[in-house]
C-alpha cells in the first residue's frame, strides 16, 4: 500500500510526525490481521494511510506543477523505484509458498490476484468475487492486501492531471473543485454501501475511496498556497508550517480532536460495522487534523516524533506487504491453532515480517531508489511483467505448479493409502466413518480428498422456466413428473447442497413411480429465515407441496452476541445478508424477532397441510476441515459441549420449529458416535 511509503526523497519539508502517524496506522492493521478477535477495528489504519498518501504525493505535485517541472515520466519513475522492489520480493516469495502449500484451486485464485496486483487492479478483481473483505474464505488469499495498492494507483492516474489544472485556477475555484471531487467520491461511498446486500463495492471501488486521498490533497493545496503567497512568507521559514496560522492552543486542541477521532474509530468499529460509509469519516478526519496542525503540537512532537515511532513508520510499507502472506501461509499450513508450533504463531510471523521489512528496506529498496542508473526502472518494470506472465501461466495450468496437489493426487492414486495410525487415528481412538461402531475404519488420503466434493449443488435437472415451483438458476429437480402425486420442496443454503446426495441415492434405489418429485431451491450464503426477504415463501403457499424440507446454516446468520442496550430493528437483519459482511453480534431481541417470524411462517405452511422438516443447529468447527485431517491434526467435536455453548440459540431455533408443529432434524444424531462428532 503506497500510502504507507510515500516519503520518497524529494524537496518538500520532512515531517517526522507523519512517519509516526504511519506507525499509528500500520500497527493496528497488522494486529487486526494477526489477532482479529482482540483488535477488531485495526483495519481502519488503511484509511489513515490513504490520507497520508494524498497529502505527501499532492505536496510534491503542487510544488512541481507550480514550477513547471512536473512530468508523468519522472513521477511514475519515482513511484516504480519506491513501490516495485519490495512488492516484487513479496510476490516472489508468495508464489513459491503457494506452489508448496496450496492445492490447485487456491493456487489459481492466488495467481488471479497476483496478476491483478501486478497491474495494480487487485481491488477490482477482489470486488468481483462473491465475497467481502471480512468473509473468512477470502482471508485465505495471501495477496488480498494488495487491494489498497490498486485503489491508490488508480487515484494517481488522474490526480496529477487534476493538480496541474488546479494550479492554474484561482484559490477559490481550486478549493471548490477539490471539494466537489471529495463530495462526489463520498456520495459514491455512501451509495454503494449495502449495494446488492454487501459493502464490498463501497470498500473496493476506487471512486468510493478517492475522497480519503483527496482529503490529503486538499490539505496539501492549502499548505502549498500558504507557503507560496507573500503574506505568508514568514510561515515558509518558520518550520512550523500550518500550525503557526493558528494559536498553539488551537493547534494542540485540534491535534487531540484528531487523535480522538482515530481512537473513537478503534473503540467503536469492527467487522460488522457498515464500513466505509459514514464511519470512515473518523479515521479520515482524525488523520487529516493531525497532519493539518503541523509538527509542533505536543502529541505530534512528543509522541508521533519519537525515534521509535519514526523508525517503525519508515518500515510501514514493507511491513504491510510482508505480514499478510506470512500470516496466511502459517494458518494454511497449520489450520488448527492447537497444533501450530510456536515458530508459526501470529506473533512469530509478525516478528519474521519485521525482519524481512528491515532487510528489504535497507538492502534492496533504498539501494534501488537511490541508484542513478537508467536501467533500474526498465529492469523493475521487466520483472513485474515477468510476474504477470508467470501468473497467467499458473492460471492456465495450476496443477503443473501445485506441489501439494501433485503429491495429493499421487497419494490418492495408491490403493487405500491408510494414514499412519500413530499420526492420525492414534490421536482419537476408533475414528468412525459413520455412526455405527461396526463401520469404523481408518481414513485414507483418497477418502479425505473425496470428502471435499460432498457438496454437489448441480445434482438433478434444471428447473424448467414454466415449472410450478418457479425457475431459478440454482434450482434443481430430482425425479420430475410426479409433482401432482407427491412433491417435496427443499429449501436452504450450502447446508442443503450437502444433503442432496442422500436424496439422490434414495431416488436411485426406489421405483420412480413410487418416489416423489423433489425440487431443490438452494441459495448459498443467503439467509433462509425471513430477515428482510425470504425466497419462495409465496410460491410454497401457492403450490401447497406435500413436504417442505429446510437445511440451514443457522450459525452463519444468527449471532446473538450483541449488547441488549442496542436498539432493535423494525426489520431485524441477518448476518451475512447476501454476500455481505459477517457480524460479531446482533441484538438478542432481533434474533428472537427473526425466529418468532420464522415460527409464524412455518405454522402457515403446516396449516396448508404440508409436513415440514427443519434442521437444527449442527455442530461445526475447524476440526471438520479436510486440511486439518490431512495435516494430521485430528480432533473431535464434543456434541454436548457444542450444544451447551450454543444453548440459547439452539433452544430458540428448536423452539420455533416445534412450536409450529414442524419436525426437528438433528444431523448430529447421525454424525456423532455417542458424544463425539467427527
């Protein structure tokens, strides 16, 4: 992220406190990535970087454009010298680790982001995925953090041209134009918040973020005018910059307000917040005020300008680039933290990132930035082009580069390659393959790999356009033609996809005339309870099926961990609405309202004569991940402990189902052997 590193050598007044402000931004970001539960708001440090970047780069641009010395060639030459060296090192190491530890599908996803990142468009590539920044599965992308580099580079495509126009206008007109750009960008940010049920467009779309860098640009313009106009000549020689234009008390007060805004953001925000939106004003305004007051207020001079703060700030760009891939690969290699060695803990990875940052900054980055040779920029561009080509080759043939996939395929090809009992089975005695004791057998690599394919969303035939259960792209039919005699409508999310093979097996072993038509309407990552909307509810009332079956991932949508004092909603929202952000905790009253409404809808279905079956909260956890098993880190899930930990929610869910005279389906009765679920 270039906002972290825009202190390239250039004739503008150096401010140590801005390097210290970088530290105030980068440390929360890396702590959030390492310990998201303990530092849930650290992600707003990126917003602070955006303001810093806008201020520093715009200060250079205004000075050069005023003197008539600006050229795009020199501007981007400096950018390449500053950005490419460490970025190329990070991309190279990430590629190597990806080949070692990623299966082909994940390696292909990595290559896609690497290709986009090499062209500074990772934000657009990630935005087009079905996931938001805070969703768990996207956090397995080691190059996810390159989105911020993309946003900034896209800003600096048009900003130099805009600055050259501003320097030709009157002060009033220039300020008004900048305010108009800020207002347009901020409006875009608000407009895309919640767009299609997700905040990712507001988060990644460049125009939604330009106002933050533009805020820094406006500060740079104001400072530039004050330093160049004759009535402020004393300011240009005072070394106190903008803060001299106000009293020391005012500057100090504004610095505390700026710090307060940033700290308030850290205190109030988490992954469930509607971010960026209006919340992004806190870190943006806070950073802007700390820059505006200059280096002399107490906090800027005595805290931000401390040698330790300045030192970390100068490392911030490299530290930002290095830390995330290391954290991701450590988790990928050891998914279960209970089996992770000390040298692979998040803190150890941050220590390694710090060491790599020191090395890359002083031995690579600074050397290439200061080298006078004309070959440096073309060489760096050639290396980046090579990374782009390599990423394209991986996209075309990921199996050829994934050593893990090749090794796994080789193991799977062996007849019943049983995992060593002392490694796997020995950890949990008598691992059951199903719930019956006499069916117990040792797992094989092949069976574990095959388990990842248990979700088969495309089982069955597509629903015709004019079918009575109404066409949907995700809909499927098993045994069509028996609708008038017996119709089962199955609704759910990915948890419904998991049970489709069971229905298919039943159909294959039953006379089609005696078997009902089953219509599957599954919507991955979409809440089935009617929080804001509920697909197919009206269709069910019209069609009146014989049976309604629902399989729901309750824990994805209901997180009753919020404070009771939070206001309840007239239309209580689910977590993970569409592909939106997950949330830490809803108001318990909202959860109760959702399930009360759900019970009412189930009651209506039962009153229509349908037999209704609904799954309860199923045991889940990291222990079920095939990667955990393949890493020889098997642990069981204790069913009774799971139900105790989620008792409040389970009681509400099962109470709503039984209260409507529907039937509760508990998969753990089949998954678990006695009290142990695997």
